[in-house]
C-alpha cells in the first residue's frame, strides 16, 4: 500500500494531515535545539548527542511513513502477532540486557541500546484496539469482561517491572485505563476496582517497590529532607524552571545547565533546560504544542471510520499524554521522579522510534477517515 492511492482510489496526499505533521515537527525541532543547549558544556562524549538525535529523527520519520502507508486494517489482522512479538522482546531483555545504573532495560545491538519496553507501549495499544474492536459491548462491562484486556496489560507490566522500570509500567497501565475509560463499565465493577486498588497500595509500597523507588516518593513528599541525595534531581530542576522567569535567561545561558547542576539534562530532564533558557513564555508555547497534539489525536479518534482505528488513536494519544504528564510533573515537583522520557524531546533512539511510529499510525487513521464506505461512525461510544 503506497502513500499515493489505496484500493478505494483515495489519494493520501490529498488527505495528508498537515496540522499533525507541523505540530510534531515543531516539537521535534525544538527538542533538538534544546538538546544542543543541554549538552553544550557537558563531557565531550555528550556534545554530539544532538547529531544522534537528528539521525534517529530521520530514521523515525522513515518508520512513520511506513506506518502511515500500510492500511491500518492490515495492522489489525496482525495485532496479536505484534503484541506477542513485543512480549518476546521483553523476555529477551531478561536474558540479554546489560545493567546500566541498576536497571537492565536495553538490549545491545552494536553501539545502539534497543529498549523493547518503549515499543511495548504501541504493541499494547494495538492489541487493546483489536480486542475492543472484536468485542463491542452494548451493555456495561463487568469484571469478567475486563479480565482479558487487563491481562493484556498485566503481562508486559510485570515483565517491565522485573527490569525494573516503574515509569514505563505505569504508562502501560494508564494506556489500558485510558482505552477502557471510553467503554461502558458497570458502577459495581468500578467500585470493586477502586477498593481493591486502595487495599493493594500498602502491599505495593512494602513489597512491589525497590528501595530507591520508595526514596523517590519520600523525597517528593518531603523535598528538603535529602536535597544532596534522592532529592537532588527534582530540587535543581525546580530551581532551573524558576530561574527562567518570564522570558528566560537566553539560549544556552541557563546557569543550572551551564554549571552542570542538572543531571540527566538530555534524557529525563530536558524540560528544565528549556524552561531556564526560554522562560514562562517559551514553556507555554511548548505546552500548547503538546496540548494540540493530544487533542488532535482525540479528534482523529472521533473521525475514524472503524472501532479499531478509533481505539488505536486513543491509545497512541494516551501514550503521548501520560509520558508528557509524568515527565513534566516530575521535573516541576508535582509528581515523584520516575524515568519517563518527554516525547520527541528527550534523547533516546527507542523513544524517538516509538513516538514516530505512533504518529505515523495517527496519520494513517486520519488519512483514511473518508475512504471506508459504510463504516460505523459511532466510535467513541464503545
């Protein structure tokens, strides 16, 4: 299937989603410019990371074109195969991954570290879309009805927690919650889930979290308790954001970054660099771009011409939203620090590829919204 025309005779170039393309491109370009600032005074090994990011963006763009070119109904047919492939990669992580700062998340492929948990986000969104497409419930879903989609999310979540990677596991769980949030669920089932979650919290705290993860939560609740230790990242991130003021200190002039107070400023903490350089005005522009991208994904879902496309668009939009929410929340001090990248902004090949493929799928669904005759348009009432 090419980008020129499909079997229905529609021309993709005439249906190209320019707002989606322009918004994503602006975020990616701003991210590369910010990455150059973030690494401008770092060790020599880091100063060319922005070049790697450019290469990955170009490669990700090729993957996005491929994802947009294949009729997404073909993707639907292989949804569970794609999901199973994601699980196999997560199992391989337990065998082949190398330990980096206490976590084994990356499979080495030459000089590149491949992170399967990033791609699992898309695999889960595709599998959930397939399940809901095949099981359109007219009545409210019971706990029994929710068991299958919950299992689809629980298996990769457990494998990711073994790495350990709490941030990605949370994103997987929230993709499930976002997709099911569009479904009719019985109030009794919702109440049971809520009570179970409350009861399970002490067990998760005592037995499900590592010591360093509990330290991050306690440092969030009491930021001044361990500023030189667990609270260092969040403390200097907040200082950098505050230093930006209204107009910022100027490009590549942020003191927290230039004097190397900000750790991981190219991966988990690129936003404080941007906020310090460009200030409140710049951050509002960036927030606006992310907000538009997420709302546009919802719009694409509302206009999709089958249930699979609608749910997949919601899943991709949820992936982008929750990653942005957690990353921006942790650097501004309203959430504990978790290792979640900022989409199209943080350094990392696996994250770039995952988000670019996701955007390609959104483009795919958007371009084909007029091409399926007789399709069901009542999509968000799942």
